C-alpha cells in the first residue's frame, strides 16, 4: 500500500527507464542539471521551446505525445493490479 511519501516523478521514471542521466538530458535540452532536478522534484515546471520539446521526445524515445505525462512533478506510485 502506498503512503503520502510514495511519490515518483514521471520524468525521472522515463529518464531512468531509458538509462539517461540527468546530465545527458540537461545537455540535450541545453538546460542545467539543476533545472532537470527541479522539474523532477516539482519545484518548477518546464517551459520548453518547440525545438526542446522535440529533443525531449527524441531523447526519451517517445513516439506518441500521449506517452508524455501531464505533469513531470512527483506523482503517487500506482500499485500493480491484483492477480485475482
């Protein structure tokens, strides 16, 4: 069962699934590592140019815009479905 402290950033999840470091993503988007950390922690919201947005999708290997989360801020971690 999840508690209020069980939060995960969708951006961090996507980034780590693709084995991309914060530094690599920051360099690709031409932003600082601190900026990536702030997005992942929910301290700030990305304001990307169209070029940065395309780079983000390419870097994270996202083919469909629907794969992007509505927010990069930490979200409750969903429990896997029960095997009933």
